[in-house]
């Protein structure tokens, strides 16, 4: 059996896209090993394939990326591997070098428009460093995957190669008995608004959503996941005396997170249009809300707007002023007829937007290497 090694820089625990990629590799006949890193708060793993999490000396900055790629390259070099699947640009240097030395195959999955992320756009030297790596490797790749048509078009125009689009949609899930609000400690007499995700960072609207809760009636906001904005949220909550209306929880296992999502009355995805990566994002949380029957309140960004408008499953904020966000939330709950229509339409959206359809593209790609 051929072996595939799947590379990421995260801790594997909450990355459902990469988990689904590993399952698709197994279906294609590969023995699978997923490689990432171990963090102090990493959740335990239970996977139907092998995993390896490296304990690194550095957790951030250039030292982290250098250490990770050196360690990853050495691991790949001395591993039995037929196919490397590199996820995002920060794993590509090690994967590309190992591929050329070992003469194995490489598939690249770009989860975002990496060089235009907010972490890079204001750091021109670092942005230039990663862009040069991308320019040096990207045009030579045979199979490149990305998450939506907008990002695919940008890469195709820039590098002249055709990309595969595989959206990060959840698989069809068995109906479960959801937890009650009481069991999860959620006030039973309030509507529940939710922001979830492993990358809830600055400029993704969480700060303004918290402040908006000053003006929202009979509802609480839960922010669940991780990201650099989490260090700021407790201060914002305290400054605005919102301790009884806003609750911040760390990242949860996928099963536990879904229990919260199923109880939500409104799901928020309110990224700001401050950089190309956010502008053309199609966040995982959108599909998690859809598959949990949760109407969506969103920023009016192209990929998100296309889906919400097509299925009529939510509405949009006019801007990121806390008062505007609050007014839109209150309106969503007050117009009961419209809200119930969204709930019905979500059933159609969930039936048509499924991982089982997206996976077919992955299986066709991996079949060429099996």
C-alpha cells in the first residue's frame, strides 16, 4: 500500500478540512500519516489513520517557520512516502524540497490567499519572502487545490495553471440528540448568537460584535475557538460591562462544538474587507451553520454573499459599527416570518452543499497517484 503524508502547521485537532482530506486518501487506497505540531493546549486525537505531532522549541515568528520546515523536511526525507499533501504555503518549502530529492508526488492545498493575509500585508519584507517562495514553486506544481472560485481565479491569472476547487463543506452527519442549553450552561431565556472558528483574529469582526451586544435585546453572544483576538476580548467585555451577555470559550472538540452550534439562533461570520484574503474568504463556519440549521448574519463579501443570497438563509450587516450590527441582529429576530423562512431554506442548502459532492474532486485527483 502506498503511503501519503499530509503536512500542516497546526495541531491537527480542529482542522476538519485536512481530516476529510486524510479520509479521502484512505478511500483512494493510501496508508495515511498526518503531521503537525503539539501545543500546550492541544486536544487529544482519535483518528482512523496515523498522526504525528512535533514538539517545537518555537511557537511563533520566523524561528517557528524555520524550525518547522527543517524538522518537516528531515522527517519526510527519511520516511517511506509516495505522495506528500502540503497544506498552505508554510508547509510547501519542506514538502517541495523533499519531493524533489525523493522523487515522490506532491499535491498542494491552499486554504487561503496566503500572501494577502493580514499577518503579512503590513509586513512587506515577510510578505515578499513568502511571495518569492510561492512564485518559485507554484508554477511547477501539477495539482493545486483551493477553497473557492475567487481564489482559484487569482492564482490561475498569476501563475497560468488550472486549480481544483474543493470547498470546505461538512459531510452529511447523523442526527444526534443535541445537548440542552441548561447542560451547556447557556441562559435558557435568551437567544444565542454564535461566532465560532479556529482563526478568530483581529479584523474578523469579533470586537465589534461584542460591543454590539450593548444594544441587542434578550440575547447572549458566544465566541468559541481560538485566534489572536482572544487576548483582547476579555478587556472589551469588561470595559463595556458585558459579562452577562458575552461568553468566550476556548476551542472545543468537533463533537462538542457542534453541540453549541445546534443550539444557536444566529451564526455570525463578519470578516472585514481589509485585505484580499478576507475579501475572498469562504469560512468553514458558514457551512457549519448551514448544516446545523442556523441562520447566518454576514459581511457582504463575494463568496459568502453568493451562497447566502442563492439560498436565502440570512442577511448582511451594512457596516461594522456596533450599532449597525445590533440593529441587524434585532431585526433578524423580530421579523419572525422571515426568520422561519431562513430556517426552512437551510434544509435545502444543507442537502445541496455536502462534502460528499466536494470529495469526488479529491478522489479523482488522488486516484492518479494511487
